C-alpha cells in the first residue's frame, strides 16, 4: 500500500501513479525527466505539493493515494503475438451527420445524404464508419443529449432510412458503428421525466440527485448541478444543463442500458464508440472537489469520476453480457485517461473495451484547447514514440488528430497557406503508417482548416456559447470572442465541402451553420481531379496500407529519436521493411543518410537527395 511516506519513484513505478503524475506534469508543462531524477525520485510523496510550487495542495496527495490504492491490477507484459482482428486492420471514417450531406434542402445533413455519399467513402478506401449520434434529441448538444434511444432524430430521417443506410453500408463491405451516449441523457428523456415526477417509481434513482450540491463544475461552464423543483433536490450534469448524468450504481438502470444496446446490435450494427465512458462511475458520496486540482485541470470534480471505483466492473460486465455475444467492437472515448490506465481498459485478456481514444496528444504540454498557440510536431513525435514502444501487444492504439470536438489540426500546426497541402499529407503519413487503427474525421481527407468565424452569432456550439458568456464577465467581448475562436468545436462542424458551387454542394438551402469561402478552392470534386491533392494522397496511402500488411502488425522501430524535427521509423516483419522519413518543420533539413530502396509515396513529387524539404514525408520500401 502506498502512503504519504512512499517515495515519489515508487509512486511513479505504479502504473496509475505514473499516469496521474504524467498528466499533472503535462498540464504544468514540466518535463518527465524531473521525476526520473534520482534526488526527486527518492523524496517522499508528502513533499510533492511543495515541489510543485504549491500549485497542488495536500488534498491532491490524498486523491492520488485513493486512486492508487483502489487499483490493484497492472497490465501484463509484451511478449506475445498480436491477436488479429478486423478492427486492427480497418480505416475508420467519422461522420458528423448534421454537417455531412443534406438531401432535402433544409440545410441540415441527414441519413439519405450519407447514403448518397457511400460510394465516395468506399472509393476513399474506408472500411468502417463511425456515426456521431443520430438518435432523437432536442439538440442542446447536437445529439449528445438523447431523448429516445430507439428513435431517429426527425431532422436526420426515419428508422427506415437508418435500416437502408445499414444495408447499403454492408452491401459495400463496410462496417457501421454508432455512438453510445450512456453517461447522461437529455432532460427530455422519459426516464428523467419520470424520475422527477414520480420519485418513488423505479426511475427515481436512475439519475444522480443530491439534497445539496457539491462544488463540482460542468465542462460547459458553471456549476454541475441543476435545482429540480419537483424533488426539491439537485441533479448532476457534467455537461450541459440538459444532459443529466445517469446513476450507474443502479442495477436496473444498467440492465436497461444493456437491453438498449442489444436492441441496436440485433439490427446488425458492428459496434459502438462509447461517449465519455470513463465518467460513468462516480466516487460514492460524491466528495467535494479538490480546489487545487480543479484549478490545474480547469474543471472541478474530475478526480472523483474520470477513473471511478466501479469503472472496470461496469465495462467488464457490459462486455461479457452484451458485446461478446454479438461479436461487437467497442472504442471508448476516455478524456484524461493516460497510457497505463488505457492498458487496463483495453488489454485483450481483460475484456473491457477493445480500444480507447486518449487525448493527450491534441494539445502541447501546458496548453489547453482554448489557448492560441502553435503546435509543435516534435511533441506529437514524443507522444507517439511512447505509445508505440510501451502500449504493448495486448492493446491496440487509436490514431486520430481530429474529431467533432476539436479545431482542425493543420490550423493548429501552421496556418500559412503554402504548407496546407504538404502538412495535410504529412499528418496522413503519420496516421496511416504507425501501428494502430486510424480514425479519419470528415473533411480531414481534404485538408479542411479552421473556419473564418466573424462574430459570436455565427457560432452554434453550446460549449462555445456558454464559455463566451462566462468570459464576458471578466473580459472585453472582443477578447472573449478571440479566446473562443482558438478552441471552438464549431471549426470542425462546418459543412463538408463537396464542390465549388453554392453551399459547397452540401445543401441547396442555407446550412445550419456558416461556412466561409474556402470551399471554392478546397472541395471533393476539385481534389478528385487533381493528382496532387490531399484527397488523392489519402486514397493512395490507404491503398498502400492494404498492400503492406506490415503496417497492421509489424514492429515499429524508431531511429535518431533525439534529432529534433526528424521523425523516422521502420515498420518491420518477417517479410518486409518499410522506412518512413518525416521532416517535422517548415525549414529544409539536412539528411544524415539517403534512404535505400524505392520511394513508394511522398508529399513531394521529386526526391531531393541531400535535404528534406518543409514537412516532407515519405514512405520507402527496403529490399
Ligand atoms: O466529449 C467529451 C468531452 O470530454 C468533450 O466534450 C470535452 O468537454 C472537450 O471536447 C474536451 O476537449 C463527448 C462528445 O464527443 C462531445 O461532443 C459531447 O459534447 C460530450 O461528450 C457530451 O456528450
Ligand atoms: Ca436535411
């Protein structure tokens, strides 16, 4: 058992301890080397607050110990063969329906719109589609607030449309996974309505109510508690005021969720992406949040639910009872979960989840999404090296740079127009040649960039709008708006750019969210005709991936790791060797040696011999 007298190095040797300390260091922008320093390592845990310049107090140490001492498992070693699975070979494509393709001119993307573009997705080389929520919803958070799990959102179509979509996806030999949002439901869900109107019915305990609120805050600004007049109590909502957290402690509720999942699996869907699934177990008694952790993490209370005491139990139970019998795939969205915890959630022999999305590579150390800064690809390199070398053969990494919750990656790295094309391709090379399952977000294959929003009226996202209101209390409106612009999720939610016609061929009517003029130069139609486009590069790269299976299961061997701006690695198995060479900077970079073999694909037409050009990224095949 670890106590306040334990040494820092012993805490760091504990997988959970390592994750938490790494997370804190990341947030504070302190190098991991600090912990590996023998002097620091031999210090006792209780001095940690002092060491961290009192940014974290003693409550942090207590929280850390609670987390460490409730997890008794560690992940198994790495000596075994990787088990094969379809989802380890697949390239996924995420569709945010509202912004993908509108079939009836109301300005809102829909299921028939998706159906009309399945040939496009297939042609790109995609094997599986992840659909963001399409269930009936009042759309406070664009479908992540579900009102009825068994109905399709009217704006998107009907259950017949869905059935047709599923058949057409399968006809094209692709798979379909849905979004499963079961940490919370809409306050308009009938369970919640019953819970507040008939507190003594079985529904009365389906959500988390408290007589007095605690100090936890919502991810979408303000307190995480709503006062519920009907019950004279407070209801917990980690997200918007209309997204109420379900009480997973209640077994009947868990059963109800299992049944709902089975109902969808019976239809023949192939699996689920599980929304904020690591938040479902909250520490009992819902203790007050530690203020210093809250300050560091920007949200209060996370330490009590991001890796809750019954998380493994709930996931294991769901896997055994629901996912395994249907042979269904699962990828969990797990914000705040580090690599060691990810191992415990996804190792194949543990039977919890197949994969997770971990997010620590999307922002630089010391930065958060709403900071305006330039992302340095050298950080991505160090992140990837760590995961590739240490995640192990029992676990499958997910590879992604974009989704509907984050600004576009190219814009974070370098927004100079001259680099857009090479940079989009560079990211594709990293995403499609490392070991792991790539998830491409709609528009990423075109190199879409952040939108040129002019005013707060043009934004739609509840997170952006709430944060704007909050910021306006302490800063000027213009300042608040520019802060929102840096991180707004709406950058990724503008319509997919199909052609250079009005509304980019997304709709014949005015889209639900603005789009700037970018579609005139960046769109599917134009890029299909251009051999040098990002789209064609993605297509070629996906084909290449399928032809070189070493990318699926082969070893990853990094070379010249210490050399700044160079990201170089081999992919190797018994039959072939690929070499990937990337210049992470916008300057020319001298080559130490010229690669052998033949160049299979590159983001520059001619090879340059003695140096690598800005963001040059190439794949070579050795003999
Ligand atoms: O996201 C969870 C989540 O952590 C983010 O919303 C988070 O607050 C931020 O984006 C971190 O960078 C999922 C969905 O992907 C998101 O769209 C939903 O709004 C949210 O859950 C609630 O369901
Ligand atoms: Ca429509």
